């Protein structure tokens, strides 16, 4: 229940902040245009009739404003933009109107707040996303180089690409097959881009593995790694992206990452469509990729045993049960002749529940 006297909505941008405050006793609406400096915003809020509660939408400006207001003793809620209710007939959108709309929703307790990460969690999350960006850049750089060679009819047929043997082929036979100086200069630029991006990704891998071995997330990472498809890098990324696993259950975490079917039902009719793809896209991608690892026959190899040695006994038993269950689900889908991509999404949704059960498992 909203208990403060004044509700404030802030429409925060990089260079300006539109503010609107509603006095609950007098009904007065106070509007202002502020600079994005945290001190000016805090001073303006303190001049309002107190106590004051504030809300603004989560976005690219991050959570520094939330932390500054909280340290000043002002209750602040960071609203999830996708959960804000807006009248369907409202066709005028301005910063001032958005601020007033936020203030009214806050007074009505209709704000769905996002989970605020700690400073360390946010920093670790930025590191894992930098590694994900490097991974995407490496894929782009490799495609650019291979497609350059393809345009000149140079195709590698000696096995898997991007191995040591393939790299030697690029530097010798592939390069020798280019006839003009301009093409060779283009090859050099693209090949150098591949090597540079690969080195950047490898450096980030080392930093993440060091952090995963000695941080507040280490226990969760080691428990998550008891599942197939989740190694140190993926386990650490899941740990820092989700943060507080206790805010979910085994059933709700699939909805949070957008792996549940969309639905449009009315009366006696029920229609389900593709997955919603809402929530954290990074977690959803990692779960979908990890789910493919449960398709082959389940065998406990040295790699899995090494991961289990770092986890408590209860996590090992839970991980083994999850691995067997998820592979059995794959077998069921294959026998029913389900499309592999559809089956994999269903496995990823169940995998999210197994990850949750390991993350909240008491040591």
C-alpha cells in the first residue's frame, strides 16, 4: 500500500529529466525539467512535501540514480517498462506526460519493479556481456573472412574449420590463391581482425574463470555446473544475470526468461503460440544452447566428474537426476517425431527449472 504523501515520476534521459510530483493531500501537480545530475534531483525531491516516493523506468541510464536516492533515504522503485499499464486510446506521448503517468501509477501501487543488482553483480554482468559481444564479433569476423575466400572459389575441405590445421591452410594455400594485391590486403585485414577478436575473447574467458573461482557467485556456479551443457563460463553468466534466484520458483523462472508459450484464449477456446521471448535474452540464449547438450546419450565422463568434485554431494545427486531426466525427455520428443528446434526449447524451459533447483539448494 502506498503510504508516502508525495508520489514522483521521473522520465530519465541522458541529458534531461522530466519530473512530476502529485501531493496526496492537496492534489497539487508539480512539474519540473531537471538536469540528470543526481544532486539536483535529490535536492528537488527533498523540497517536496514529505515523505516522498519516486519511480522511473529501467533503461540505459542504469541504477546509479536508484542508489543515490536510496542512500538519501528516499524510497525509489525502478519500473519494468514492459509491465507499465497505459490506456489503449492514449496517442500522445511526451516526457512530461510519461512522468505524470508514472507518478499516478506509483500512487496506485501499479508499478512492477525490477530487481536491482548489487554493484559487484552489475560489474560481473558487464564482464560476461563483454565476453558475449566478443563472441559475436568473432563469429562475424570469421564469416567475413570465409565469405571473402568463397567469392574467389577458395573453400576449405580438410575437416573442421577454425582449427590449427585450418589456420595453417589460411596462411598458406588460401592466401596463395588470391591473385591481386588489393584482395590480399583485404584478406590480411580480415585475418588480423579474426586473430585480434579471438585474443580478446580468450582474455575475457580467463578473467571470468578467475572471478568464478573466487567470488560470491562461486558456490552457485559450482552447483550449476553439475548439469550437462553448463560449464564455468555459462554457469557464471547465469549466476550474475539472475542474481537472486529465490525470487522465482521452478515454474516461474521459465516465464521470466521467455521460454513459455504465448497464449490467446477466450471463452472455451484456447490458442497457444510461439514462446513469449520476454525477459532476459542472455539467459534464454544460454539455456537454449545448453539444452542441445542433453540430446546425446548420457555418459558420466571425466569432465563431468571434475565438475562434480567441486560441488557438494546434494548438488551432484541433483545434477545427475537432472541430466537423466532431460535426456529422457529428448528421447520422448524424438519418438514422437517432434521438430528438434521445438523439442530443444521445451528442454531449455525444463532446464531452467533444474538450474533454479540447484541454485537455491542449501549446501
